[in-house]
C-alpha cells in the first residue's frame, strides 16, 4: 500500500489523465507495443482508485515529436487542465513521452506542484 500513499481523496475527486505520444507516424505504425503500453496506463489509473468515468485518455499527439518545434494539441490540453486544477493525476509511460525539452517538462511539473496534481511515469 505504500506506493499509493500519495494518492488522496482530493486527487481522486478530479480526473486521471493518461497522456500518449510517439514521435513519428512510423513509430505509431511500427511500434504498436509502445502505444499499447501507453493505453494500458488507463488500467493503472483504475488500480490507483479512479473509476472509469474519471479516466481520460489524451492521444491526439500520436505521431508528433515532443521536441517543441511542433504544436501538440494534446499536450496543450493536458497543461491547461493541470493549470486549472482539474487533474488529480497525470500518467505517462516515461518523461520522454511528455516532453523532449526542459521548458515543457518544467512548466508541467511546476503547474502540477501548484495545483496538487500527481505526475506518474510508469514503465509497464
């Protein structure tokens, strides 16, 4: 139970967001295991206590680089929802799926800290 110790009722009152990204259309097509592992994080959110109706999957950025040179609508939505304190936990497969540049990563982490949003990366 220790691994769940940071999850509080206040977190579970807000949705869990699972964010998916792969860097190119080729990766999406040829590395389906990664995509499947990222979608599986929705089940991890349920294991942590979020009901199905409060688990949201954002997969608009499949096939888009995280380098910062491309506008990622999914990441923008995730960041906005975190900034508005509408997220209890954000789940991503690994940090590189969230952002490939420090500015995006640090902005998300700072907003998460200000809004008491948990961020979980989990290799499945």
